[in-house]
């Protein structure tokens, strides 16, 4: 998502600055983890689609393969969807696998993308460097990182879990209520300050996210076959769901852990869709997109007292926890390993589930802490650079851990020794200490040893 958004922004802003008509060729150079796992992560396709003017949320997943195939067959693309230029992938899309960062870049994140537009004489029209920092978020090197246009003053700002808990306590709010107030302020600001029903706007946004997650699960369960990429990994969610449905149809409902089998189905369905290039919700990232929806489905289907308000608490609280990791650590596997992806997703889902179940703010914080504590040190070592092994199963395990973390926290009444802030800091420092070979480069761990074996 990050490379697609960066490429799309580059192309569109060429037009916005009146430069598009001068462009005859565009070169894209990938560095660090984007280069080492780029093909397996479909980064090459993302760049082609982004340069063509496509955003991740807007493109029809069914049109992706044909769009990319046409560019490759004709060796031409419609830059920003408006100007046809030559694009020879062998020449214009370069994977710098031996170089971690773009030359001269001020930013030091191992997901770098440098885009250069040339005119017909080969002179540089524009050159910009972007970094994909996880979850589809991008930053431009050298650009002043001004606050987002939607970042209006919010009633209850927080920058740590301790501050979040203290602010909520002082105002007699749950974490989800606090987040709803903040989101309403942002929604009103985004609407130009017009008098609307911001609560309904926020609710509609959450419901759209939930619907997208549900649709993804349904597609993943309905689809069979082999995942692309060459590993010949067979989709399993469809078959597992079929077996579970057959058991239920015959009245065999005595398995006390059947709900966890369904959690596995939900998580794997999403990540099989992700591996196949389908539409997922980054929660917090594509590679960890199965955890949060799987736990939300668990709540809706297997908790007797589940209701719509509980789902809203789930998503608002999960978002609050995700903000803490993004602001104080990282959600990038290339920066901190999979603890920053599946680990963060597990922490978000654990806290969200606890809120949905009516847990206190303290129990939410405790559940989120447990969810990360037992993912500390998790490496990111996808075989062949593909988001398949161990990523798909890892989402199922992360969802199960989240449920367990919530249950542990809900059954505790006293204080706990390790705070969420402490575990977030520990995760970040652990990631910095981790060798780069274990951070989404596919140079070690399972990515290396499965081949040797």
C-alpha cells in the first residue's frame, strides 16, 4: 500500500504542478526491504498501479491483474491516468537489493522508494524519495512533516497509555468514549466545521471498515486454489470452514474449542486474500490484517451478549491502542520485525475485545500489554519474500493470543507489574537490536532454512 500511495502521489502531483506534459519516462528505484521482498510483496505491481493514478482504497481488485498485464505487454502506462509514456520494467523499475537506503536520504527507514521523472532529452523533471513506514503510511524524505490537515484540536489528546488512562479517568470516560469524542472532532473539522451529525459520521466510517473486513472474510472462505508466487501454497480457509460447517450440520457441537477453529478460519481467510492481492483493511498492516477482523468475528458470533455497540467499542479501543504503537514505536516489519505487525495487531485486538466485553479501562490496558508481551522478539522472515509462510498462520495464532490475553486480563482484579507503555518501549528497542536479516528481508530464519532443508 505504501509504495502504491507514494507512486500515485508522485504522479498526480506532477500534474498538479504543471509538469506532467514534460514527462517522457519515470524511473522507480526500491531500496532495503522494499527491494529484497518487493516481488514477493507485489511491490512491483503496486508501483505500476500507483504511477497509473490508482489508490489502494479506490482500485477494483478484480482489475489489478489486467491493468498490470497491459502495462507489461505494451511497455506503456498512463501516468496519473492522463499521459501515456514508455515504461520498460527492466529499465525503469530497479531493485537495489544491496543498498539499504537511497543515496543522500535524510530519513533512515528500510523501506525506501525513489521516483524520478525525465523529459524526452533525459533531463530530470522531478525527483522525490518516499519511505513506507507501515500500514500504508508514507513520509517524504526532506519534506517538512506538517500536521495532517485533519488533525484539528481534539478534546482529549494523549501520547502514552498512562496519559490515555489518566485523561479517561479524569473525564469519567471509557477509552472508546474518549476516542469517539476525538474522532467526532476530526470528522467535524474534515467537513469544514459544518454542523453535521459527527457521531453518525464516525459510526458510518467504522461500519464501512467492518463491512470491508466481513466482505474480505467471505471472499477468503469462498475461494479455493493455489496462492500466486511460486510456493504452491494452497488456500486452507475454504476447506477448514467446510469441515466445521459439516460438523455443525450433523449436530456435533461438543468441541469446546470449536470457536477457536473458526477464529483460525477468519484470520486465514483474510490473509489468504492479502496474499492473493485482494482488498484487506490494514489493521495495523496488510501482513497482520487477519487478527483484528478474526477477533471481531469471534465477538459477534460466539459471545452471547454481543451487540452492535460492543463492536463499536471494539474498533474505537483497538484504534486507540494502535495509535500508541504508531506514535511511540513502529508498525513496520522492516523496522522492528513481526512484533510490530502481528504483535501490534494482537495487542489492539486484545484491548478491543476487552472493551467490547465491558472491561474496565485498566483491564483494556492490561490485555493490550499481555498481547504484546508474548510477541516480543518475533522476527519477520517470510519465505520467498511472500506474505504466506509463516504470515498466514501467524495471524491465526495472533488472534488466538488476543482472545487469551483478554480473558487473562478480565479475570484479574489487581495491578499488574508491566505497563503497556513499558512493553511498547521494550518492543521498539528489541526491534532496533534485531539484526536486519530478521526484519522483512527474507535473508534469515525460515526464509533461509526452509530452502536449505
